[in-house]
C-alpha cells in the first residue's frame, strides 16, 4: 500500500501488526479495555442506521395510530419514509466531496513539501508528538477531510525524521483534529447545513424559522462558527489539547518506534511515480497542465465574483463553495488531469459509507418531522432543562449518540428538528446550539474509531494502538466542553 492510498472506511489494516504490549498507565489500561469492548460489541454505523429506522418507524406508527387507526397509520408511515428517503441526495454528494476534495489537496506534492518542512521543526520526541496534534487541529478547522490525510502524512514523516518518537502516540495525534475542533471550522457539517438552503428538508427549515424569527430557517456562519464564543472555544481546546499531548507523550526511553513495532514506513508521496505517459493526443492532454489551468481560471473567476457580489465575506461560505475551493486547489496543485484523476480514484473508496447511510437518515428525519415526533422529543428535553443547562444537555446527548452514529452531518439531519424546536421553546440562541452540537459531536470521535479506520491502514496500526491516547484527551475535553458551552452560552441572546 502506497502512502497516498485511502482504503475503504471500514477495511481493517492488512499490514503486519505489532505484538501486544500492556498499556503503561491506569488511563491507558482503561482506554484499552474500552476499545476492546467497542471493537467486540459495537457494530458498524450502518447497523445503527437500520436499527434507528425501525425504532422511528414503530414510534411514528404508535403516534399516528391514536389519530387515524393502525392500518391507515402504517400506510402513512411507509409513505412518509419512502418520500423522504431520497430528499438528501444533493447533501450526500456534498459530504462525499468534502472527503474527496480534502484528500485531493492533502496528497499534492506542494502540500507534502510543506509536511516535510513541518516535520523537520520539532527538536524532541515529546515536542514532535504535540506538534503533530497542533497541526491536526489547525488543519481540521479548514477542512476535516484534508486534515485526516494531511495529519496522517505529517505523523508518518515526523516518525521518519525525529529519533525516539513513539509511533503510536504520534499516530494518535493525527486524529485529534477530528476529536476536537473540526466541526467548529469551515467544513463543519451542521453549520454548513444551516447556512446552505438546500441541505435540509423544508419541514426542518420551517421549524428553525418559527414563523419568521429566523428568516428562511437559514442560520449564517456569523451566528455559528464565527461567533466570538465559538472562536474562543476553538482557541481554548487547541491550547489545552496541545499541552495535554505534550504531558502524556512517552519519553524517548519509553517510546516504541515504527521499527520497534515491525512497521515499514515506506516511501513518501514525493517519491511516487507519475502515471505513465503515452504518445497519443488524448493521453498528451491528460498529462498537460493546460486543461487544469483553464479550469482553475474558470473556477477562480466564479469564486471571486461570488464572494464579491455576496457582500458577506466568509459568511457566504456553504458546502458548495467549500468543495469548489478545495477542488480548485487540488486541480491547481496536482498540475495535470492525470495526477488529479489518480488522487480522486484513491479517495473514492472512503466515501461508500456516506453514500449508503445518508438516505436512511433522510428517511428517519422525514418521519420525525412529518409525524411530529420532533415536538415530543423537544418536550422531553424541555422538561428537565433550563436555558442555562440546555447547552450542556445537548453536548452530552450529541457525544453519546455520536458513538453510535459517527457522522456529524447525517446525525444533525435527525437531531436538528427537535434540538432547534427545544431551543425555541427555551429561548436559547439557535446558532450557539449548532456550535454546542458540534462541540459534543466531535468528542465522540475520540472513543469511536469509525473515522480513524480510513487511515489506520496507512500507519499499519489497529484502533486499540491509538485509542489509549485519544481516550485520555476525551476525559479532559468532556468537562471542559460542558463548562465552555454553559458559560459562553449565557452571553448570547435569543433567537440569534
């Protein structure tokens, strides 16, 4: 497997695996037990999509049966589910392209030259592990798909260059962007969904709009990821996690290098061969930079005009513009169509889970909204929450559900109707509830290896080899996030 390949999101690593080693500390032993339990008992997220579908079908049928009779209710439930199943096809492709375009940019040669330069900076093994964590978080703010690959390659290059670095710990650092701030950044699924009119069903938009309180049910990024409260949360998490990683990083005396674990680091992408060139006119075009430059000029002109005419600056970002920006960068940095096509081909196996699962979540969301289950669930939250405690409740709920449904975008499709309804009922800032959802949802990635699996094969490691470290971060971030969402949420008005 070359350093540029992206295996299927659920493929287990097929490289030779290192021998077992008892974790050193109490926290790492606890994390190892949790990881072993999760690997044995928690099935793939698609199973939860199926289970959730049938649970919601039954709940919707029970709710409607009291109004129209059992047979009529069953027919209505089936019709609503089938009608909603394909409502999120545009969003499904948008999320798949977040992964693909992020990978395309991260695997370009200019980006890898930057990675090689960054890997040369740290002067000690512990500093190197914290350094990778820092850039994993910073890059995830810009695009989580890019960060996933960029951080993995930075970790491997750091392992090549810094003598005495612990390979497992530096690999774990590569995942910390997805376990902390990614959803508060420019590719945060929930924030972009709320800013993109086509990304949610009309019934959900109507709930958010609440009779004109939030025009069109659209919440701009200025009221989610660009709130000063959100930016403070991001800054605090970056500082705390970077310091924590430095403190727990094994010293050179305790470290186990890739060689100690029997893992070959392989060649860097800079050493990969170009696609073969041939002499026909069609193949000449594939290896010519001219088509790529023409596309970059066209897309660049559109983006400049789009942002200039919007008058909103970065607030004009949505899923489509984020994906076009990253695709344009990928085309520019790869240089030729042949390199671009190879990168896209390598990236596409990682999106099959999104394509399969998102229609099921669309069907669930349609049932929740159109049978008014959202009102019942919102009433449940309102029943034991206050405006002050509601953000912490949603953060915990989002983190717990994220262990079983590890996809911020699809989970928000399900949760948005009742989370937003309850926010209206309690008179809590709706944009902050999107940020709260994001902060809680990201925590789940520290204890659920779903999004680690696409690149664990690049490291030649198993989930249990890195989750001891990510679990420590989870234990520290959980109370910190609850404190942040409560204190900062108290500074915001209703509805926006």
